């Protein structure tokens, strides 16, 4: 008989947790009891599914969603469910899940800001395929409306346009355009093509870095265009 992973044996308590991007081998979780930063034993396996619309979500206000998982804090066990059920030979449906072991956070194993840029790029590409937008915000169940960085692809009649909007306006970055001091936010647009989409991660990462936070202090909120 296979060994039961720690934290999911009979009687174990699992709590719904919002999750941050997985960058530098680290991930942050938020539960109603607080937040914690973890190192992931199998970061490659987890990074393949986060931010791509593949795993379970929890609703937040304004018909939006954030990715979530089940966490056993004491054992450091994270259960990540697939978003969509699969069929069985008997004609029923089942939801598959993957189990990841966590441990108290060590130093980042890789450059976290470069990884965040790649994460945002991958999230943007998959969001376009689904007709979604995403908003990078501070993590937690009671996150403020600002700061934020939004990515969407809109078609207003002249073809698809990539839109990146951030508030407060990123200033002094040498990357985002400078705007008047009384302008609360900043928006960058470009035709949505293979040349512009890779820039999403750079603009998004620079905006988030200007907030004075770490990459694990944010979470992506997803929504459906037109809803």
C-alpha cells in the first residue's frame, strides 16, 4: 500500500488557502487564520499549473476569482485540485488533485523578479486563450483595491489591443511612461501580437516592484471579459 502523504491522513484538517505566484521556489498562502511563506519541495510541478486557469478557484467580489488550494499548516501539505472534472469509465465525473509538500521558507532558490516576469507572461498568454483578464493585487482575503496592475486584451473595432493598467502610476521606473502628478494611474496599450505580449511581464513586474513588496505578497485575480 502506498504511504499516505503527511497531512491528509484520516482526521487531518485542511483549510482553503489563496496562493501567490510561485517564484524563486517560494509560495505564500493566505488563510482566514493568517499568512505564511513556504519553500516548495517540487516547485517545477507546481509552477506548471499555477496562473494558467487549470486549478481550483475561490470567488472574490465583482464576479472575479483567485486560485486556491487546500492547506494543512501543521504538516505543510498543499492539495491542488484541477479546475475541471474528468470523466470515468463508469460515466461519472471526478476531480483530480496533486499533492505538494511545503516547508518553512528558505532563501529564494532563483532570481524572484525575473521569475515573476515569466510567470506574468505565461498567465497573460493563457488568459488571452480563455478570454480572461487578470489583475495583480496584494494577496489576502481582504485585499485593498489599490495598488493593482491589470492586463487584458480588448477589441474595440480596430483589432485586438493589449492593455496594461496600473495604479498608483509607476513613477521613476525608467520603463513606464511618466504621467502628471495628479494622474492616479497609468495605462500602456499596443496591438496584441507576438511582439507585444512578451512585454506584459516586464511592465507588470516593474509596476509590482514599485509597490515596495516582494513577489510573494501578491495574488492574481481573474475575471471574464464582458462580465
